[in-house]
């Protein structure tokens, strides 16, 4: 089974001052123990680099950079086709919601790949109809 990984847990994992640091460690271990395949996107990775750098420091951002190759993540790239679908989602649903554009790209990728569960601390994914890990 594949689980989508959002930027919040990734940022928390590389910032021991983050409110979700301990929870991120425990849940990532559980994901590994359960044998889930982990998938994220280049947009989520972009958010994560920036989030770690601005909330923690360069060294932690570089630890994330090293771990990205070692953690067994599959990274889906946002193609022009996916980008345009995300634009449609952004325009359609943000009339009464506040979903970031990156979350809209995640939505599109998860729908395309039939991924139903996401490891996130962001409740917007529940609004989108996904199960939270």
C-alpha cells in the first residue's frame, strides 16, 4: 500500500523544536514497520526545504536533503498536465475553502494514483476526502 507524505511531517522530523516532532518520529517508524511505500511530490519537497530552512536551520535542511534519497521516497513530478489539473482544483474548491496550491497538486496526484491515505498534520486533506494517517 502507498501512503502520500505531506510537508508537515517532513518538516517536523527535521526540527526538534516543532510541535509535531515526536509524533512524526513515531508515525514514520510505524509507516516503515507496516511496509508502506511512501510517495510525495516535488512541490511538497520544495515546501519542506523552505519550511526547514526558515523554521530551523541550513544544517537540518541538508539532513533532509541527504535523507530524501535514503528514506525510500518515490517522488512524483508535477507535470504541466498535473499542474493544469491542480489549477482547476484550486479554482473550483477555494471559493469556500483555503487549500494551498501545493495541496491542490497533492490532491490531483493522489486521485490520479488512487492513493487514499496521507500522512499530514493538515486537516484540509480530510476536507478533500482522504484518510489521515
